């Protein structure tokens, strides 16, 4: 599975720090001082490597695949435009956004059981 971090545009350390918290929330793993050079830009990549090493990216792919299947089931049960389906879709959006950040592809989601249609 390809794992990438969306590159930051040139800017301030504050922007990089804000991006770290936006991407990882309060779930930033502890960082070894030897891996941290005082730059949040570097730290984003260290965090991503930690997540991959801990299997979090794979777990995220599996969690997203389950949410996709739940959405499809909800749509079949209540209809695509139903309030229940809209709520399930809204809950899925942040998961999909994080998939984009980590480079999780539709093939990766299928491998984790997502019932995605092929085009």
C-alpha cells in the first residue's frame, strides 16, 4: 500500500503544526527526540512512518471499508437520499479524506472488503 503525506506548500512552521493536528488530531504518537529536528514539516513524515509501523494505516483502511459497506447497506435499506444514508455518508467523509492523505486507494479498500463497484 502506498503511503504518502500531502506535501505542504511553502509556509510557516505554524502552518505545518496546524496541519499535523488537522491530520492526526490528538492521536499524534510520541516522537523519539532523535527523529525530531525541531521542524513540524519533518515531524509530519515521522508521524506517518510511525502510523505505518504500528499498522494504523491498515486499520484505517479496514475501518473505512466497513463504513463503505455500512453506507451501501443503509442506502439499500432506507434509500439513497434518506436521512439515514446522508448521515452514514457524512460519517464516511472524514475517513475517505484520511485515506487520500495516506494514499489508500480503492484497490486497498477492496482488499479490505469494501464492496465498491468497478467502472
